[in-house]
């Protein structure tokens, strides 16, 4: 029987903490498929991860933004399938040298990690496209890395204003081919969760080495 037919369905509820890494050489073996989550420290990244995985304790949430200082890996119920929580950027009260160190190792991960299938950029729908957000979009465009944007905290706005914000984001990014998904998201109401899970599944289950087969 074709092994692909017996492969278990990917379940985000199965996510479990695997390992934390401060440097690239501490990361799990560069094999399989993983999708990383990035965002400013107050954008709701941890809450989004917890909602997508239906595990309120998976990623640490804090009233003090910027607590995530390591690259955190979470395993799924498929061999070598992982979600990755990248260090939050912006509000952490640490030294400039430590921030520079984070950025260096984060850059190495994004550039050298071969099993990285895509990046989820989490941004506050009320304050989208900050300098950090634009930097990450441009980086993905330059490096041909598929990008999903989660416009979080949609429950904080009336639907009309939320829709207007989404249209503004879409217009600003219309020439960026890397943007494959733009999703209105709320960890509180659950808006966008299933759409996000489906997009993640498509990335994680895509055949390996598609380019090399051409």
C-alpha cells in the first residue's frame, strides 16, 4: 500500500513543545517541514499559536511583551513536521547587545534553514505594516519565502473597520508575490483559525524538493 495513503492526518491539536534554541546549531535536524511564526512582541503571536493548536499553554503569553527570547520548536503528529515560534521583536527590556545577538541568530535561521516551508507574520490589525512587518515582508520577497499574514485582534474592531484595514493591507502588498495568504484573525472569537490551519497544512504537506525535481 502507498505509504502516503496510510499517513495520519495532520493535527494541530497534537502540538507539543520539542526544544528551544538560541543558535542555529541548537535547532532540530534540518529535515522534514516546518513553518515559523514571527511578529512584534505585542502583536498577539503567542495567543495566535495557542489558538491554532487549541493549547492555551503551548506558547508563553505575558503581560510583559518580548518574553520569548529563544527559537521554540513544537512537534506535530507527523514525523518531522514542526511549528516554530520565533523571538518577538520590539518591546523586550534587554541590552542592545542582546537584541543584536537575537537578530543575528534569527537571521541565520531564516536564511539557512532548508526545511522552512513558509513564514507566518502576525500583525495587529489596528496597527498593521509597522517597520518590522515591512522588513519581514521585503525579506520574504527577496528570498522567495512564502508568507502568510495573520491580521490579529480583529475582535477589537467593528467589522467595517476591520475590513477596511484588511483592504489597506492587501493594497499595500499587492505587488509582493511572496504573500500567499492574508487572513483576518482573532484568538478571542476564533475568526480565521480554520483558514489558517488549512494554509499551514498545505505548506507542511507539500512535496519536498519541488524545485529540484524540475
